[in-house]
C-alpha cells in the first residue's frame, strides 16, 4: 500500500499526510468514560460522535457509550442550544446517568455555542434533575489532538467539581494520563503495594477492561465516583503523570484548592518509574516495599540479558501522545538503543526540546518533530533505515512496505491486536513486557530471514 513512498522529502507547511494523532473529542470521551455513572455527550453532529465511539470501541474492544446533540443544518445556522437542552432532558430521562460530561466538536466551536450558558439554562428549565451534574469542556479539533481533549476534560472535572472543605484528607490524587486500562491498573497496583490511598481520575479500570459476565451494564462498577472528584480538593497532594495529558489538571487543583502538584513524566522504563515510586513515597509518607525493589531488579536483569541483541539498534518512534513518546524515548536510551526518528502528532516546542535533551548523548543527530506525520517519517526511514519501528496500528503499513520491518505496537490506537487491554507498558512489569515485545520483533525477523544453517535454537 505504501510501496510508492519516495525518499525525497519536499517542504510542506500546510499539509499533513497520515498525521500521528486524532481529534480532541476522542480524548474528552475517553476521560468521561473513566468517571462512574457518566454519560459522555458530544455537542455536534452524529457523524463526529459515531467516529469517536468507533475509534474507542475498536481500541478497547468494549462498547463505548455516548450521546449526541445530533446537529442538523438548522442547528449549524441558528446554534445548538435547542438540541442541547432537549438532549440533556432525554439523557437524564432515558439513561439516568449520575453525571453528563459534554464536549464540543469542530462545528459547535465554529458557530460559537456557549456551553456554560446552555447548561445554566438547562438547569433553570429543570432539565437537570436534583443531585445530578453536567460538566463541559471545549474541544475544538482544529487545534491540538486527542491528548489536548483528554487534558481539557480532566481539567473540567476538577475545575467544576473539586472542592476544599474543612476536613483534611490523607488521600493522594492520581491523574494517570491517556493510558490503557491495563496501565491504570498497574499504576494503581504500585500505589496499593506502597500502602498509599489514592483517588484516580479518570479511572477506566472496570469500565474499559470488563470481564464477560453475560450481563450488559451501561454504567459498570469502575470509574471515579463524583463524590471522590469533589473530595480531590482535600487531598494531601496530586501526582500527575504526563505533561500534555495530566499536568494542567494538577496545576488547576493547586490553584483552586492548594493541593501540591507532583508533576512527573509517564512511568515507562526504569528512571521514570523510579520517579513515580519516589513521588508516592514522599507524598504518601510511605516506604518502598521489598517486592517492588525485586520487580525493578527483574527488569534490570531482563535488560542485561537482552542487551547484546538490542545494543545500538536504530529505532523510529511515532505516536499521538507526546507523554508516551517522551517516556518511551527515555526507556529506549536506557536500553542502549538509538532513537533515530522521534515524532508526535501532538503540539509542542517543549516536546522537541525535551526529546533532544534525552537524546543529547546517545543520539544527538536524531530527527525529532512535533506535529509530525507518518508519511514524512517513512521518507526519512527510506533515506537511512532503522532496525525497529514503534507506533500505533497506523504505522504497520510502513513496516509492511519496508520488507516487514520489526514493528511493535504502542500507544493509541491499537486496532489489530489485543495485548494492550491486559498487559501494561508502564511500571517495572510494563518495562519487562516492552523489552519482550521489542526482542520478539527482532528475533522473529532473524528467524524468518536467516539461512537454514544459521537458524539458532538457543539465544
Ligand atoms: S475533526 Fe472535528 S469534524 Fe472531524 S470528527 Fe473530529 S470533531 Fe468531528
């Protein structure tokens, strides 16, 4: 399919081909699903909502609920107020959620709908039942990415619900970033074995990784409780994982409720996980248990066993989430691999600066780009090849066009494999899994392509 890609790169300023990102409301919808009893609501046309639901459903392999204001030509011209207030009445009347988390789309942003005013009017007209909540986030897709939308919705929950009361709490807020349910589960597990009591927002465990019971529940048992979001204003501290996805919410909590923020990078690899564990230790006044030290040791052992096979291998790394890409770049450097091309579809000079800082000794000549696209990445790979490609499912066509280059799926979306649902990439255990995936991809190619007499039984 991409066999015709040429090596010659032409300067482009107003065109992206295969951008490494998707649109803001997908992130907002994902964040809303991590709140218990929440109905994500898309204020726009049905097409946007269907696309966002289908992307999330395909990645998580779970039914993703959401409602739509169902814009028609009339709403596009006269505004979406009538559709919104009617939708709110229908949602509470038919689906009875605890809370509705509404986000805008390109269309409602372009016509300038005022979400705050529309929610106020819905409440005045009695369309929001007593004790129920409606929060909103502006998520125009012509800026940012799904990660921006996720961040905006988490900020909205915090800003519109969190309160400071007179009763101090010993709990720690945890904002895990745009992660898979398996990652959130692992981040929570590490906190639990350190004995730190946390409020996780959003928490998609037991929402987007449900067991099959034969019974459909529109609002599964998982997700952050609204009461817990309110209580986040009383917590001792907030640990936020990922600058692009999570830091805006922790900073907002600090501004509004004076909850100190520990702003970290996503705990992928050794050093980043150490930083997370250390933040839990400090914020939760906790000790690091022996079992966690041993997990770390097993990751180190795996790396030393495998280092002869991965040392100095060149890697191309692409993804929608700058936080995932930054932490994976750190981990590749820890593995003594050479990230040759590092791109994100997300925004940011800060991204390029941070990645260059990580690579300054190991790969000073790496090409690093924010708002990048997969087409250009492929062209660079044609000029100077790599040994391994890491990216979302969209990147698999590049691997195929490049003679079945070893390829590891990582990030969002993963539409053609299932492991991300159950196995984390964060924490020490996630690190072991990533080393396994990387070495498997390299060994599979060697086994496939070696001459008969060179196929090794034993590593
Ligand atoms: S980019 Fe805009 S118009 Fe397209 S699906 Fe996303 S929100 Fe809808």
